[in-house]
C-alpha cells in the first residue's frame, strides 16, 4: 500500500495526471488495472449494476463482495472502497469498525467517504488508527439521494468547499475527489490544495480524473454534461445478442464444430 500511495504522490509532484477508474467486477478491474493508478469500488455499483435509484441502498456487505473481486485483479493499481451511506456518520468508533471490516475482508488499500469539515474528527480518528482515507467534496451523491445538482453556484457553497478541503488536509486524507463543481470554484481549490484532487465533472485543471467504467464504455443510459462515452458497448452487445438469437432460430448455432464428439 505504501508503495502504491507513493507512486500517486510522485505523479502529483511531477504534475502527471492521475488516472482513476471505478470498477465493480473482476473482468473490468483486470483491464482497468493496466491503466489506472486508482481503482475505486464505488457505491455507484447500486445504480449501475443493480438498478437502485440511489447509492444510499448499497450495503457494506454488497460493496465488500464487489471489492473482493476487484482486489484479486489489481496487481498495480491502488484499490479504494466507498464507505456506504450510514456506515460512518454516527461517530468515529462505528466508522472505524466499518472501515476496518471493509479493508480486512477485501484486502483493499483505502476507503473513501463523503463530506469535509463535519467529518474532521472521524477522519482524523480513522487515519490515527492506520486507515487510509480518500475524501470527497463538492456534490455528495449520498446526500442527494439519486439527484445530481451542480455544486458551487450558491454563495455559501464556495466557502464551504474551501473549508472542507482545508479540514480534509488537516485530518490527513491522501487525496480528494471533487464532483460536479463549477470551474471558478475548482480553480480556487487547486490554488489552495497540497494533496491530489481527482475530478469528476470538475474541469481538466484537477490532478487526475475519474469516471465509472460502465459509463465511459457506453453500457449505461446515465447522461451528464461531464460524461464522455469512449465506446458504445450497449449497441455492440445488442447486435451480438441479436445475431445469436437469429442463429438459434435458424438453427445455424451450434454448428458441427461446436459439438462434443
């Protein structure tokens, strides 16, 4: 873990962008590991793989099962696991218990939790207990229950996000995700940050970028201004299924070469 984190800080110091990809399954993680510095097992697994209308419905056991599969494939990337809604908000001790459960059961390198200044004591406690923590500020999906408003347009939000960044740095997080935040606020964050900032919908000024694998592959119908789809697997898979179904109906599949003799 120390070596993986060191590599990320070396890239940060050299101003080389950090690559982060969200993965939940062994096949995707195996490919992501070739390119990513960080693989995030996100609670977006709920909406993406299970059709939940909110990340709030993801349990600690559910995300841990996916994290186990990802960790087995991650030979070079650092694996970070989201702490689900309800697993860290109550107090520092329960947060530690749940974070320790996630890391010990999965073998992951770190956890990520949403929020800044209001979780300073909890995060500081986790780090004191040797739990590696990634922060998450700006838009906090767990707090919006399936809705994704852009962050930083309200007057109080700019001050809050800057205070959140300062608090997270003081608490000792090794990096911070900034989500769906307007450009002027992101620039201010970059001017004040001493740790890597990973953006998602937060401009190219960030020290790295993260996207959900299934979103960038074109496997989901998720639509956001920040999302670029680098492939259209939805159409490719649909065509393959269509071809298979036609060959079955016409008895062209299986052929003799597919038989066991």
